[in-house]
C-alpha cells in the first residue's frame, strides 16, 4: 500500500545528489546549497554558493524543487548552478518606488527600440 501512496504523490521531494536546498533559519533562507554527498539517513554533504563544503543534518534545511545532474562537473560549474541574483531590499516605500521606476524606465526604453510591447 505504501508504494501506491508514493506513486500518487508526484510532488514528493527526495534527498538526492544534485538537489538544491535552503536553510530553515529565517535569517539564512536566501543561502542556497546543493547536495553533493549523502553520509547516512541523518547527514548530507552540501556545497554552498560561496564554495564552502558543509556537513549538515537533514533537519537543518528545506528541499527545493530544483535537481541538477552534477555527475562529472567541476566545483565552479556546481557553484554556478546555485548562484542567485542579488536580492533587492524592498522593506520601505522608497526602495519599492525606486524599483518600480527602474522597471518603468527599462520598459519605456525597450518600447522605443521596438523590443517590447
């Protein structure tokens, strides 16, 4: 019966090599890592965005949807898979205004050049 349940749950995330993860702590959720090794049922080896390798308990991170094939890839290629763009702080009204203005100007330039609708 349990096998049928697993088949019926297509969104189930498994701990596997190449799975992208994020820390559980709210202050570190923006830090992504990729699983590069599995020690046992409780611990895995992670490679962080900054290139550090960490042994972490499974309970200290959440599994994300992304899974990459890292077989035979160099360290630099693995790090590029998990690099994210710098997050813009939109905690106050002025920062949000600047971000909206930047998007508006960008769209106007693209419209003038005929690259956007």
